[in-house]
């Protein structure tokens, strides 16, 4: 199995939002990157998007190297065979269906060197669903990013039962090399870790909204002016460890029974179209539809500022 260094070579399959973000992550870490998309228009457009984002990061002091030097490491290629040739890891980013993943992994397994790691960016599909029949299935896993990965560094590394330990550890080392924050999903689970936690929060937010406890704007404030401030630099377990004089056990003794009782009242949520439509109506009163793109850019600039703050945070 490959030992990754700054001279390692990478391939990116899929030149959409996540694919070009990964290309930028790999290139800014000093690695050579080939990027391919079966859609020629997407492939031809991707370098312009990448150039804009790298310049934005440079302006925000998140990269010190010149944008031109970073961009020079990324090479669009015109075939899957070319992107699979002479690379140490491929990050796949195509559409989210089992059939599509089976097909692309079958092709990549045939076209790459036997030691090349094959990683998928899938947000929901366990590795075992699309790799079980591959000859090289032991070198396949999920490396699920958080959008956008050039600003939010979490990567969930989720191997299948047959993924080799060498592959898993090499992938963990690779994502650390490119300045991401990998976490290991020890057992396969639908949606991995982040989506399940996010889903639990969203379901409860929808319940609170649907049952008339608060507006969508005030529920957003609960997160951005409350939980989110702490959770942006320490997780919920560290939070409760520090929220009682004697740590986690003390916190559990004080509040655990109350949380257990509250959990009995937290129902599933069906994401009713009527409720979503009402939230849409409230959101459009705050932000008109034609302002969504500008607000997304604002979000990225705020994330850049937060990442600078995190970089200055002591270990």
C-alpha cells in the first residue's frame, strides 16, 4: 500500500462542486492532481471555478502560496483511463446512486494500479453496497467530506468489512497530509456520522417548528447564538465535560435523567411538504430567492474567517 508524501499523485473523478473542491484541497497541499468528468462542459468550466476559489482563499490568508502555483498542479484530462493512470489515490464524486457507484468503481478497479486507493465522496451509501464484487475491493472505502471541503476539513473515513487495515490507515494518513481532519467510522452505518447528527438536529428543529414553539428564524438563532458558538471549537462531549464542576459524570448525574425524559417526547419527523413550504415562505421573507447565490458567497467568507480563528486556536 502507498505511503503518501507531498510528491504523491491524485485523481479526481467528477468535476462538480465537490470534485473541484477536492482538487483544490489536494493541490494546495502540494500534490499533483488530475481531474476528469464525463460531461465535457463541466470539465471545461471547473478550472475557472477553482481559480476564483483559490484566489478567495489567498485573499483571506488561508493559503500563502500564489494561486497560480496551486492551480498549475491541477490538470483536466479527457478520459477515465487517463485520470486512473499513475495515481496513488482517486477521489470519486459522481451522482449518488448505487448503480452509478458500482459502474464507476468497477471501471476504476480495472484501470488503476492494484495499490491505488479508491475513495468515494458519497454522503449516504456504505462502501459495501458498491464494492462487494470487485477484485480489488480491499482497497476501497468512503472518504465523505463536509461541504465545502476546502473550508470545512472533516472527512469521514468509512471502510467496508473487507477493506484492508493498511488501506484504512493509509487513507487516514493521506487526509491528514492534505490538512483535513479525518475521523474513522468504525462500523458501516447509513449516512455515516455527520449526516446522522445533523439529521437528528434538523428533525427536532422541524418538530419544534411544526408544533408551533418558535419561528424558523428564532430556531436558527438557537444554533448560531447558542449551541453553534461552543460547537464551532469543541464538540458536545467536551462541552458537557466543562459544563459541570466535576466533568462528564457530574453533568450526567445532574441532567441525564432530564435529557432521558425529554428524549421520550422527541418524535420522528416526516419532512412534510406543507411544513417545508411554510419554512420556505419564512426564509424568502428574510432572503429573496435571487439573493441566495450572494448569501452563499457571504457564508464562505464567514467560514474563511472562522477557519483563520481555528488555525490560531491552541492545540
